[in-house]
């Protein structure tokens, strides 16, 4: 009887964990925040901090001083999926992705 109760408790814990990951807009299978829903939350004018709250830290980044402004490019990768964010100073100027294309 005790083992059946333990199995049931384990099943409930796993279900709660899976639901919690889904509530964070992460892919349940990979745990990645690189989802089309999160990408749609990224909007022009957003700060680097706001973008990072949604997608997490970028896989790679590059910053160039363009004399009149600082251009920063963030790239997020998860397998073949990618998101590219370009900031002028601290504000999002453009974004690109292949999410939803596969």
C-alpha cells in the first residue's frame, strides 16, 4: 500500500513540474525559452534587460561602436532554431528568427 502511495505522489510531482515549465513559456521537452510565443513578446524599443527576462541570456553577442550609436547583436540558438536581436544603444531595433518555419 505504501508503494502505491509513493508512486502516486511521484506522478503528481512530475505533473506539477511539467505544468510549471509550461507556465514559463519554455519548451517542455528541451526546457528552452526559445519559443515562438516568447519571440512574439519581443517588441521594438525594448531594452536589453527586458529581452533577457523573456529569452534568458544570449548564446552569443557582439557589440560594435558605430560612432553615433552602439550596435549590439544577440544570437540565441537551440539546435537549428535561432533568434537574432539587434539593439541600437540599449533599445531593440530589429529582430529575426526561423521559429515557426520548421
